[in-house]
C-alpha cells in the first residue's frame, strides 16, 4: 500500500470514529443518529476526458472524506511522453479543468495529483483520450455484439476503485454479461428456459428486466472492495463458470450471490414461498443499510392471483461473506398498503438506519409496518421521490403521483418519516393515470425543489403554482449536467434544460447523434448516475443496431462548484442499486440554488 493510500485509509477510519463517537448525522437536518457509520465504496478519482472543439475537458472526483482544503494538479502525457503539469497554481475550485494546449492528433493521457498541506500526493489512475478523437461528450465501453440491452448495473468487480458494468441481454433465454470498465469481457450467465416467459406482470421464475421486475443488483456486500452480483434464480440457470442450477420445480425461486469477477455461485437462499401455489414471484432488488452499518439485500416481490389481485411480500437478506440468510419477511396480506413500480430505500427519520418505502407505505428496517398512506387516499402510482427537497424544512420530503385514483387524487407532497401530508392536488373523481412526475430545482426564484407532472409546475415547499399545463419540461428524469446548481433532465434521448425566465425548454444534447445511441424501454436510459468525473451525472445508453458498446454521456461543461462524488452519499448510492421503472436519484442533502456546503456523510471506506 502506498503512503498516499495508507494516509487516506487512516483518515477515513479517523473520520468514521469521530462521527460514531459523536453519533452525529446531518444530511436530513441536524438529526442525531443512533447507528453508523456505514461502510461505503473506496472510489478512486474517476478521471475522465472528452474532446470539446479544439480543447479537452477533464474532470475527476472529490471524495467525501477528502481533507478540507485539498487541491489538485492536472498532468498530461502526449503519445507516451513525459508528463507535464498543466495548471500554474493548484486547483481549489470545481474538480475539472480545460486543456487548451493539447495536440489532438496524438493520444493524450491525463491524471491528477491531490495536494494536501502543500504536499503532492500519489497520482490517480489515468484516462487516455485517443488520437484524433471525435468531438463528443461521450465515453464508450466496447461490448460483445448481441441482443437488446434494457438495463445496466455498476459495481467495482476487480477492486481497482472504479465502476465496472453488468448488462442484460433480451432474448429467449435471457442472459447477463459482466465487463470491466475498459470493455474486457468477464463472464456471462444464461437465465435458462424459465426466463422465456417475459410477461411484465407475471414473468417466469428466472426472468429479469421486464416491467418493474429487474431481478438483479450489484454491490460490495462484504466490504472487501469487490462487488458481488445478486440475482433471482430458478431451475435451468447456468452460472458464469458453467455450472447449472437444477431443481424439480420450475416455480420455486432462490436469491443467489455471484462472484463479480467470475460469475460463479458463491451461495444462495430460498425466496419466500408463501404464495408459491399462485406461481413465481416478480422480483425487484435493492441494497439498504437497515441496521445502519452493513448492507442488506431488500427484495420486493409480487405475484397475481386468478382474480387479478396481487400478493405482496418484502424480505431482507444478509450476506456474511460466505452465507446468505433471510433476516425477515413481511406479507401484506389484507393490509391496505398501496404499492407502485419502484421502491425507495432511505433513512426517513435520520437515525442512521434505512427504511423501505413504497409509494403508499413504509416498512421499518426490521420489517414492521411504519405507516400506510391509504388513509390519505393514496393508491397505486408509477412514480414517487424521497430526498432533501426543501432546504428550510427539517428532515426529508417526498412527492408522489397517482394512477386512476378513485378519490380524485393527482399528486401529493408529504413527510416520508410520518406520512403526514403537506399538500394534495385533486380533481373530480375518478382521476386518470397521471403517469409521470418529477422533482428538481428548476426555478431559483422559489425555495427548494419544484415538482411537476401534467398539471404544470409547482414549487413543492410552498405549493405555489408557477406554470400551467402544458408549460413545463416533460416529467422524465432529473439530471445534473451543466455548470450551475439547477437541475436539468434526461428525456427520451434528449438532455434538456428548463429556462425559468422564458418558460421554455432548451436542448443541450441529442443523444442519438452519437454512435446511434439508443435508449431503453419507456424512453429511459439503461442506467444513469454519477459514475466518474466530478459530481455531475452520466447517462448510459447503448450503440444502436448490434448493441456492441455502451455509449456513456458525460458533461463537457466547466463548473466552479465543488461537491463530493454523489455515490458516496448514502441515499444516492442506495438508489443506484434499484432499477424497476427507473426514476430520478436523490440525495439526503440539498443540492440546488443557494445550497450550503453539504456535511461529511457518516461513512468509512472499504479497503
């Protein structure tokens, strides 16, 4: 271990011990925590470079546990020659730099060196922009050509402190493929004959990536610095090492943990079989810190009865490093607890332990029902959000929309800790399918995030109507892309910005102009999150036609704003593990116009 890495490791442990001793957690509003710190990924600097005209834009991560006052130097090596420092004085602002002197006819390799107390630290991993590279805000990852890709998951499989990729492949049967971040193929899993039923309501026992049923997640479960793959399995699945899972039943299902580098089965545990006689479960997976310190696998599952009613079971599992065991399960039964299409795993009360939220109910981390929103006339809906939406109100806030609500409820803004409603918008019942809704700070004239579906834009904190329908951005996916603190959006192959002063939408990027990039179902990206570079987010699409590469859109816009990498924020990282009907990721601190410096999260880092 280098002196720099040892120093960073000791520093992260020291910060964790201080936070644990003081039981202090601040992201949701100066609330004392009873648990923590939690272990998080030890990410590298994530250096990335893209050509923009005759210049090169380089960005890298500020890490959550970096010491105050850390600065950076940027280095470039042209065509394998000696590296030269590009900046005159150390960089203390946003973690990005524009190189105006590069010879773009040569391959240019970039890396950064942190500077702490005037002393340069070890160099980061490097990123090479190839000679005569295209002028585009894109990083590509080569893949094997194959069937359509619907979902992508990320995790550090090889322990190099950067994200690698897991992709699904449509087809009969379905398959999964794992790649290193440079496109090196690692392994594939064949989901077998029980993945051929791809109905989005009642899929086959091994089917993944249909409707809201992702059936897969990726995370470093044991904190050894290398991510595992978690997936539901059934009879006929072939793992990455060629072994086949066999069972006399085609309905029974298990949860499996695979080695991220080999795809080999490490261990397994049965999924709940309370409703096995009805058929296999559709499964959505996510990761949360239900005890506040170590990760649990959360399983949200349903199957449909002959009368079209649904059975619902939520369960939690823990991985010991060698064994997988169920911690608890919760059966909805006859309880009036409405669900939707994507769960949220969030610390709603600020005690350091995560809860499990659905659009109409919340479970505590021990599997007990915290509350149901049925008494507030909430029923099924497609989208809801939990995050720090209002900088002037303590705790987290939440916003949801409704589908065919018999009471006329369209959308609502509430306290996710207690379920108390701040406001509701209604119409003459029955309401139609609202379908889409989103949140983000898109108008700095009002405090906190705006919310919008198909009734115009409202300021969430004050319930102030800002525009009337249809004057609004399409309610798609909130995205941080340009250099300011306002939110942009990804919408069906377009990166867009709302111009609040003129009530218009501007197109920033048209994604299909690059590598014939194609999106996934419902106009969504295969994945999106802050994957590398500074705190702005990446959008992961795939090359059209043969799906032979990931086309990852990354910003080329400078910013002076300095924020730590978003995946080291607990709420944001939880959200990255859940696919379902994809929805916007949020944070447990306020990121928007007028924000203050976010507190250090209550974490320590894996090796």
